[in-house]
């Protein structure tokens, strides 16, 4: 028993001695780290030991050893707005059925909401097209709770973007960053109004770039989303994705979820696309889409084996259009596009994103791989009609509806000779008749129409009532009638 006590005492003594030595070593290391941190401090007068670490020319703030997003968060929430919309939906109304017979429909007002980002001090706001689509009333609420009626400046369903405006001055704004320089792994913040919880900020990292999730079922759709793990939920749509410098680098648009709520991944439209689309809508009222004139596909392992490619990167050209920009420039079938203006192209979504930043008439150097050799080819982009001129958008408002003329490509896609598209609806005869945004009027009172003024002429000459025929973008043919009194 006595020997056991001696052994226990010796073990205790040794433990005590090693503990003191370990403590001294830890204290020495801690003092060394503190000295290094003080040398890195960007504000020696600060009481919070605030330091800055630099990566990819972005400043990440730390306070007491923890990430600090407070400054950029405050700036962002003042520039992100709550967008509230009213729209109408068809539903079967048993009351009407009882009094007027079966098959009657009624329009009921519904409300929805999303987010938007102020990009100019005088009230221009970018949001998602799906946030304001079919809306008959738009209300914008600022972070200071001031409320404004908004009007739609223009929309682009192919990128799911829209530009709206309120009449205000001296508003807080976010500046555009450069999404091309964004790196996977960078910290980002998502700012918006999920579930009507205003001014909500969440943080995450860039998980991937140039992500195509088959979200936009539109001709010429551009899907090259920034994927992040910042929490985004319904109501965040149209809100800001910002970097650690407080710059806007994307517009939050979608989530990947089986439940309809956040499940770990969210997607944003890159700001370089946003900036180009917004600029077009401000200046022309429509997006100036640059067309290369090629059919393309991803390079898979099977394709590489078939053609003897040594790498699985780039975009394979399976065909070129006869009068397209690519063929005129000298790009050939079976070429592989590997660069656009010195930026490497690895996949189809990346190519679409890059071309989406140009306008018809712009010239750019396209680098292709042909028979194992690189070739630089100067391409002058064309528009959807095959020319290089910019397209102006003529809109006319009538009976609560706003119309715009179709492009030649629209007519080809829908297999129609003429027509005028409904691009906006407010309270009026067209909305009351059940016509929806996107409807293409082909005839009014059995007279074919090719311009918005044709519709105006036929309605003004009508006696008593108006009968309208037309087609929706999905090919559905519809008929509507209404009285003018």
C-alpha cells in the first residue's frame, strides 16, 4: 500500500511539472501571435484589435478574431428593397356557374413579394422578371419603410431580369462588381426579404460558377448562375449577392430544393450579365442580344473519343448558321471554342454568359481549336434578325395594355406572319377580358395586325365590341372578346 502511494505522488509531481512547462510554452506562442496581429492591424487606434487579411484583392474584416460583415451589411440593406406585387389569376367561380352557367371564369387579385436592388440614386431598381411578371401593381418599400409605386422599365425573361423605377432621389445604392473575377470559395452575402422578413442578411461562400440548372424555359435563355451556400428562401428573389467589398456581384434568383425552401444551395445571375441587360433596358427598352450563329454542345468523353480530342474542355461547334456571324468570320463546324476575348471557355454555360455581355455589332476575338491548332478569329456579332444594327423597341399603351412589335425571329419561332405582343397589363379592358402578359395579338376584328398602331386603329374604328385572336409563346391559340362601353 505504501509503495502505491509513493508511485501516485511521483506521478502527480511529474504531471504538475509538465503542466507548468506546457503553460509557459503556450503563453510564449500566444504572445508571438499577438505581436504578429498587431503588426497587421489597419487601425492602430481601434480597441477591437481589428485586422485585415487580403485574398484576391478583397478585404475581409475580422473583429476579435471573428469575421465581421456589419459595415457592408448595413450598406447593403439600405440599398435592397421589398417589392410587393398584385396580379390576377383565373379560377373557377361556382357563384358565376350557378347564375350564368358552367364554365364561367373569374379573375381574383393575388399578392406576392420579392426583393430588388437600387442601382441609381434616382430610383432605378433591378429585380427578377419572375418577381414582377404579370403584375398589375408594383409597390416598393425601402429599408426606412418609405413606400413608392413603381413602373416597369423593361424585362428580359431570357435572363430572368427586370428593371423598374420609383420616383425618388438620394437613394442608397450598390455599385457593380466584376463577376468574372469571382472565385470559388470567396465569402458572399445574400440580402433580401425571405418570407416577408425584411432586410435579412445571410452569409456563405461561392460554391461554383457557370451553373446551368435548366430553370429558364425560353428561347435564347442564358443560364450561367453563381452557386452559393448562402441561405436564400422565397422572397429573396431579386435581392443582392454581394462580395466582401460590398459590391453587387449577382442577383439572387433560385434555390435547389425538393421542399420549396432552402436546402443548401442558391443561385444568382452574375452581375456582368445584369449590368449589360440593365444598360440595354435603360437605353433601348429591350435587350440587345448578340448572336454568334452556331449550334453548340458540351465536350463529353464519348465526343472526345469520336473526334480524337485530347482534352475535355471548351465548347464543340456541331453546326454553323448559313448567314451567321461565325460563318462570315471563318469559324467552322467541328471547331472547339476555347477562348472569348482572352477569357478561357470550358463549358456551354460559360460561353453563353460571355456572349451575353456583348451587343450586335461588337467585335471580339474568338479562339478556336481546329485540328489540334489554335486559331484567333475576329467575329462581329449579329442581332436576331441577322443584321448588326441595334434594335429599338416601340411600345404603345392602349386600354390598360402595353404592346411591342415582334422580331422576325419571334415570327419564325411561332410560325406566324404577323402579330403584336402584350408586354404589360394594368386595369383595363384587356386585363378584364382575361388576356395575360406574353399574349401575341394576331388579328383584331378579323383584321391582321403587324404594329401596335394597327391594334389602336382597329379598336378605334370598332362599333360596340372587339374580337381578338392570338397565340401565347407556348403555342396555345386563344380568343377574347369585350365591349367598349
